[in-house]
C-alpha cells in the first residue's frame, strides 16, 4: 500500500461542540476518500477516543478507536497509539497525519508521493518556527517507527512535539511553494485556480460555513 491517511477526529468541546457539524464533516470526508480510493492505492482511518470499547485499541471499518476520552491535550497520544497499531498491521510507503477539518486533493498527493523518498521522509508545510503544521505531516514508515519510540508528549502543540522529536534524526523535506496548502478562514474564500493546492485547511468561527465549503470542494475537485 502506498499511502495511509490518519485523520485526527472526535467530538469534544475544544473542537466540535455541535455534534451535527462533526458528523457532517465525517460524512463529507468519507465521500471523497471512498470515491477516489477506487483509483489510488491507499487506506484512511479516522482516529478517535472511545471509552466504551473493552480493548485498548480497535479497528472498525475506517475508524481506529483508542480507549479513553477525547481531549485537545491528548492528540499526540492518540496519534502515536494509532501509528503503532498501523505499523504492526500494515505495510505502506507514506503515512499522512492530518485532521477532519482538512480537505485533500488526493490526485495531487499521489503525484507528490512519486517525488518523495520512501525512507527517511519527513515532509509537510514547514512553519516559520521550525515545525510542520499538524494538518499534514507526511512520514515514511521508518520515520513513523522512530516516532513511536520517542518519549511521550502531554499537552497542546502536538505538531511541534512531533517535529521536535523527529528532526533530531531526519531532515525535514519542506513542500515547494507551488504545491501548498490553502487556509480558508473567516476572511478568505476558495481560490479559482486550485490545481497546485495539495490540501485545504478549513476552520471558520461559524463551523456551518465549513460544511458549505466542503461541499463546494467536493464538487470542484471530485465532482460529487
């Protein structure tokens, strides 16, 4: 398998106080992942805590559930536990740690993956203070293996912690400016030309607007 998308999701007060908004983003994300996987070699998993499961971690369809309760300060923990599970069960070239508010152009991602090294790959949108934004961290399997053996991080700033733990061993391969992510927040819109955009980060104060933007991108990129 070439790519696994690990999508941080879960409904808690720090991200989605409205359960219906969260469910809508799950449904809309699944629509395009399911449609495009008929063409490309990848799997995707939503990564969530679930206090009702009896085992420590379970895989159900396109979900990885970890026993526990959601919390913004536990994103690093559920990332590591999910990657550890994936690494034991699956062979893959690249794992992409992203989140449910990010909308990916998977065709562009597969074009990019042909240019990335399949070992020692640590890539993404490199932020000015030396970390990869957590909306799209691209890692080869050997890099993921190093990450799961690093000391645990508790608290916010999971993307900073991931970058700090890994750049001790690997050089970060920053994405070029002509293949970037596009932030859509309260003062921006979907651009007319989206051919060179790898993924969109969509997070508005009015989360209902996120749903509308997801639907526009579904039509524009995947004709759904």
